[in-house]
C-alpha cells in the first residue's frame, strides 16, 4: 500500500508544483480558481501524508 500512497503523493505534489510555477509566470494575481486548486491539493497532500504515517505506524506494530 505504501508504494501506491507514495506514487499518489508524488503525482499530487507534481500537479501542485506545476500550478504554482504557472502562476509565477503570469503578471498580476492568479485566478481564484487556480488558488483554490492549489489549496485543495495542499489539503489532499496533507491527508495522504497522514494516512501514509498511519500505515507506517501499523506496519511497525507486532
């Protein structure tokens, strides 16, 4: 399961990074919809990291 979670996490981070870099290239403020996407991705990334940590803790238990 960890490999699948790690792969998901990498895809989410890559997509978020792409959005952030695209916003940096534009003059002015980014569109609200893009900002929301970045924020939503951040929440999902945090959730996946939490599940990954939980799975790691479970794997360590006897």
